C-alpha cells in the first residue's frame, strides 16, 4: 500500500489530480467511487464529491484546486506550477482558481441543470442549462484569450493547463476554440497527463 489514496470516478475532476500525482512521481492507490452517497465516502468528504486525496501524512483533502495547490506546496521541485515569486506562478494560480470556481460549476449546471433549481418544471432546468452554456462561452473565451502559446503561462506545461484541458474535454464548444484545441493536444504529449486522461476515460 502506498502513502496516497486517490478517490476517483471515471470522467470526473479526479483526472487532474491523478495527472498531478503522476507528474510528482509518487505512488498512490486508487479507490474508484461508484456511489458518492455511500456513508463511508461521506465520512471522508461530506460534500459527497470526488476528487478526494488522502495524504501520506494523514490529512484528507477535497476540492480539486486545494489538492493541486497542496501537492505543489509539498513537491515544489516537481514544478506542478511555475516557481514561486515569478509572475507565471501567480497567473497559473489565478487561472486555476478561475476555472475551479467558474467553469467547473458551470459545467455541472449544464449537465445536471435539475440539481440547480428548486422548480421541478422542465423549462426551469432548461433555463439553467442555457445560462450555464452562456457562462461557459464567456469564461472559455476569456481563458483562450490568455493562452500565451502553447500553454496558459508560456512554453512550459503546468497543472493549470491539465485542468484547462480537462474542462475543455467536458464541453465540446470549448474544444472548437483553436487556442484550447492546441493546448489539449500539447497537454496530451505529456506521458503522465496522457495516462491519467486514458485511465479516466477522457477524449471520447
Ligand atoms: N468543487 C469541487 C467539485 C467536485 C465535483 O463536483 N465533482 C463531481 C464529479 S466531476 C462529483 O463528485 N459529483 C457527485 C457525483 O458524481 O456523484 C472540486 O473542485 O473538486
């Protein structure tokens, strides 16, 4: 048994955490979660959401961005993010948080609109879905506009790029944006990212 345990689901946001663990080079165990309402899983994350990472040193962390920032703190030499103190670092953190707090939730509203309205009428869910599509159109365009080429902060891939590729794969119109299409292709040239991508069933 390794020191890290990743609680994951195919097609979910745990993909980017698996990629981070592979980029860092630590061994980890994967626990596939089929039912996020299972009491044993809720004891780990009362929000009932993956990804969750149980750390070697004890703590259990939820929230994709928090997990990635923690791994970067623990393994700075792995360069999940650009070195601290450089402008690339703050920008990579900014866009990571932007995606985690704007695009990820919009994607969930788009695919599960009925969970985001108290109104049971199908039109209410449809209105939520349409607004989520508008939000994503605006936010993905903002993201595409800051790609410096080929990655978000320049020539070197960071975990923020893997995050962006993951979100773009969830929403087809995002992949039509040439900057994001190029970014996804470059991310998949990285063997660690490509393996996590495959294991999670992305790219279908
Ligand atoms: N803010 C959370 C969102 C996590 C989230 O919503 N995960 C989804 C999968 S992508 C989930 O576990 N949903 C419950 C389920 O699938 O049963 C994060 O960034 O980690």
